[in-house]
């Protein structure tokens, strides 16, 4: 069993200087350097390695690295089979560390560091079994999936017994769906055209390119000057025509009343959803906005920091689209809980992606959701941004506006060793020679 | 103006080995080592220094220290007068750092690190003016207080104009109240008796001591075995008699339904409040519990991570007692916003204290609230725990169940240099010789 024990946990501070081009700029994130707190775990002496990351925006990535170090003693020395025999026990040992818990609880840097570790451990198991993450999850008995989730604080919305029933019911037709998935992949939408830092011409050109590539759903950033937002939105609607779908993202820019006013002003271009119209912690605010701007749907989740926030946003009617993120909540275990909540409340999951590694991650989560929970691709799209994929060993592939289903073993966020070296902060060549 | 520029920001990792005695143990924090991310700012070469801290539970304090370092560039080189001319501008520069913001936003480690810095800057200004913090705040024109608060995301509950009216209205009688404050201090309650790690005999003995010292309000920890909780609660009620007041603290132990059941089972001992009955992020859950267990009041706030959470808990009716914490939200600026919200919703403020330095901090906030907002001491108590005060240059003094009003300049959390040296982690004598 020596190759079953985790003997090593390494963590790297990897940063890509994306702020030099303003890709990824929005109303609140003006100059992101897409970065990763990158974790590698290893079993045995020459055993396989598992790779996980938490996405950050540049400065402060070193804080998240320090947080991973603080969690190391819960990981190194444990057996992988022991972890998978008691998945929630493992998760709790990280999240409920009796002293570290105060620093959250269950939010922010501690939770993101936990995500990087938890995801690396799942990646390792998937690689040992020779399965892509989505397939590892889909093949797990419903009982084991349920046992991976932390159920505390959820019982007023969903109990483990109800969730188990749901998973069992939805097994029907899974084999057929897997065949569809392998053949046709997953529907995607693109944010590449509509960044706030881009001029009108660049936006139009990129939108045309996206249409040519086969995208039918495009998202634009809003939250700037109202006239600018409307001009850009009209332009984009004109370019994509009446039959394609336009979505909007305000990146938390507005107060509650302002969000309502502003979205009424943009309703003429018929956006499907408005994403993060206000502060991500504001459950009651999201509910009020959703009620006021119907039929425009409120989408949120990339900054919903744990399962208790998702629970409330669903209970209150403030989350019409569930935008899970793979490494804001504490890794696969907590995402499973959120996917179960979304299914119980019958709300579509459209994962947040972009950044670095997020597309690689969430394709697996969306595939699992399709196979085991939603049972449909209708109204389910995965965000796609064509950026930084070249650094990954098994990058996502988008074709014709769809993600191709990943078939290599693991969770797909393993970086090329050269990329880690070159972009390590502050001593990598990219940071010392520029 | 050279003595107006902040030339130095030092940060220390200070930890007290409180887990050796189980003081401070509760349902979720089993073995805290009360710790401080301790910040010192200085102006000029031989100028005065300002001292602030963020309280943590031991492990992970180094992460918060790293977060302070990441914020240093927003502080060093700024003029103190410039900061106080635009208090919210200063706060925003820390909280809205375009790259660091992703790590919260506005929550967890980043927010706690910000609190330590912001509080140190206020301490420095109070010392330069020769005023205790409460007096610095009370003497500020209402316009300047309003200008210290970040108003985004609050307008659906309270606008700056409404808050300004409130502050102006409540000026009346302030001089008389200040006289009362200086003469009689502030009412306190004690948690010293009821820690979960203590046996029945120890609890009874400590409760008797507290009554002898003049306390009329005692709080006990609950959330253990139901029979144990009830036995301990009956015992405590018996010791304190029918006329004193008993409060309870569940430290987030229960799900929503469980909290309701458990508090109905404890209602016979007539607790005034139940504190943190469930997850601190669960706004809707707190509201449901509050409605179900009336007339027992729901108290929360020590883990409410920012003003948006306080806003919602008040809007939803889930926060009957507002338990502000001086360094979980981002320092004095954000606490001011929360105090204004509490006043607008007419809910009493009973600050969270204990730990290390929290009593020293919150006495100033409670005094300001009494002078400028609530106007009464009725139903307003400050938590008191008799622990670790000997490490402070100007420690709190409790007499006859009340805090004596602090009169020395500053915010009272300056540690003795010997305490910093001895308890610095990991190289201080306390950690190397034991």
C-alpha cells in the first residue's frame, strides 16, 4: 500500500501577465493577472501525481499559497483509499480545522486554498483509475457521491436522503446521454467579444468571429456608463441578429435599485440573463432584482463562497442560473452539493469559466451534471474564453460553439512543467525579464 | 509635513497558547490559541505609532500576516491628514485593490488583514490628537463620519443622507451622556463561566464569582448533547436566580430546524438570546429561527463578514442583537456603517469580545454608539472575558459588572513590547521553550 499514501504536496505561485493586454477586464477587475495557486500531490515514490489549482487575479496569490501550506498537515501522510472511503471526512479535516476555521469560516482564501488541494486529490484518483473526472464521478455509486458532500446547514432545503433519491431517479437514460456527450460535447457560450476594455470595433470584430466559429450565445460586460452600455448592447444585438442569444454581466457593479433601473433600460436588446447585478453576498437583493426584471433572469455564483450561499440564493429565488465555479467553493466535494441543490430547485447550471484553468475544470462538472442530474443540455451552457489554454497538458477544445468532451484521465488542469517554470512568481523568466 | 507621512508598517505574528487550558473552548472552536496579526504604523522618524490587530485562533495567523504585507503598498508613503480627509477613499484603496479583491471579495482573511491596518491608522490619529478612540469618533462632525463609510450596496436599506439625518438628530443630549459615560462606564456581561470545556463544578464556581463581582448577565455555551445543555442551563439559572439574565451561544452548531427544536427545549430557563444558532452566512435561516423561537432573541455578528451581511440580517429580521466585531469587518470605517444600520433598524448593539484585544477594542465602539446613536445603555451590554488583558499597555478594567470608560489616547490594543517578543510565533520564548 506504499503507493497509496500521499507523500508530497507541492504548491506553486504561477502568474500570467494578462493585465498587459486588458483581456479579462470588467467593471471591477480592471487589470487582472490571471494566476493560479497550483498544487501537486503525489503518492509513493514514483507514483502518479494529482494537479489542482485555485484561480486568483495576480497580487495576493502568495497569500493563497501560504494558506495551502497551512493545510499541508491534513494531506501528507494520508492514504488515497482512506480519503475516498470517507470523502466528507477528508473535506472536513481541511474545512473544520479547529484553528484555521476562524479565518473563514468556509469562505475566501482558506476556501480557495482548500479547493486547490481537494481538486488535486480528485485529479490523482481519476488518473489512477484512468478516467476523465466527469466519468469518475458519473461511475460512482450515488451513495458515494452523497457521502462526499457536507450536509450541515442544508437540511432546510435538501436532505441527503432526498438527494440520494434524486440521483437514483436520474440514472435512467444515462448510458444514452453518455453516448451523446462523447459524440457531441457540451454547448458553450463566449465572453471573448464583450470585455469592457475593448473598443466598439474590436468588439464587433470579435463577435463576428465568434459567430463564424459557431457560437450562438454571446456575453457582454455591462456596468459602465449607461449610454455606453446601451450603445454597445445595441451594436452587439445588431451584429448577432435576433435569433442568437445575448447575455450580460455587471460584475457586481450596482446597488439593488440601480440594477433594476439599469436592466429595465437594457431590456430592449432582450438579454437572456444579467450576471452578478449587485454584491454577490446580497441574497435578498438578488431576489428583489430577479422579481423586478422578469423575464430577464438573474445569474450568479462565481463569487458565491459556499453551499450555504447557493442554498439561500435558490431558496429566495435570487439565482435563476447557477454559475458554479470549480475553485471558489472548496473543490469537487462542495460543487457536488451545489449541483444537487440546483437539481432539487430545478435551476440550470451554467458554469463560470475563463481565467486560467477554469474552462478545463468546469467542462467535467457540466458533463457530470448532464449525465447524472439535469439530464438535458437545453439551456445549459458552459462559459468559454479562448485564453491561456496552451499552458495545459490536456487543454479544452472548442469547436462549432461547443466543448469537445475531454477523454484523457484526470481533471485537466495539469500545467506544462515549462509553463510553471516560466510563469512562477516572482522568479520565473516571464517576471524577471520583462 | 514630514511627520504626517506613514513611513513604516510592521506586522507581527503574536500567539498566546490558550489551548493549553481550554479557556475559550466552544462547540466549534475546540482548542483556540488566541492570536493577533498585530500591525504597527508610524509617521515621521520619531513620530508616534498606531497599533491595530486582527484576532485569529492560532494556526493560520501567518496567512493573515502575509495578507497585511500584500496591502502594505496602499499604506506606506500616504499622509495621515490625506487619509482623514478622505477616509472612505483610503478604505477603498485597500478593499478594492483590483487584483486582491478577487480573494474576498470583502470577506475572510483579506478583510481581517484590512481591519488590522485600518484600526492601526485610527489608533495613530487618536493618539496624535490625544483622545481615546470613542472621543475622537464622537467629536467628529457627522459629515466626516458619513464620509468614512462605504455606501455601495446599502441604499436599499439606508442612504448616506438618511444616516446623516440620524446622526444629527441624535446629537441632542450628547454632553450629558458623555458625563454619564465618564462617571459610570458601560454595562458588561460575562462569558467566563460557561465555556463548554469546563465541568459543572467549575462553571458554578465561576458563575458565583461573576455574581460577586457584580455581573447580572451571564452567557453560557450550548450546542453539546441536548441533555447536557439543559442540565448546565438549569444549574446556571439556579445559581444566578430568577432576576439575573442568562444568554446562550451555540457557535453555529445547528441546522435551522434543529436550532428551533433545541431552543424550544431550552426555553424553560428563559434565555434572553441565542447567539449564532446556525451558520453565520444563513440570513434566511436566522430569520426563520428568530420568528419561530420568539420571545427568545437571535443574536449574531461576530462572523458576519461585511456590511452587506449585516444589512440583510437586519432587513430579514434575523438579527435581534447586533454583535459587531472590531476586526472581522474591515475596521472602524465599516463598523461605523454597521452601527448606523443598527440604529436605523432600531436594534441594540452588544459587541462581541473576548479573544485577545477584542474587549480593549469594542469598549470604544460601544461608548460611541451610546453617545451618538443609541442614546441609551438599556439592553446594551459589552461582552467581557477576563483574559490576556495583562499584555496590553492600557488594558480594560471591569468593576462591578461594568467596563470603566477608557481615557488614555488611542484604541487600546497596544501590546507591551515584552509580550510581542515573548509570544511571537514561532521564535518567541513562549513557543521555543515549551
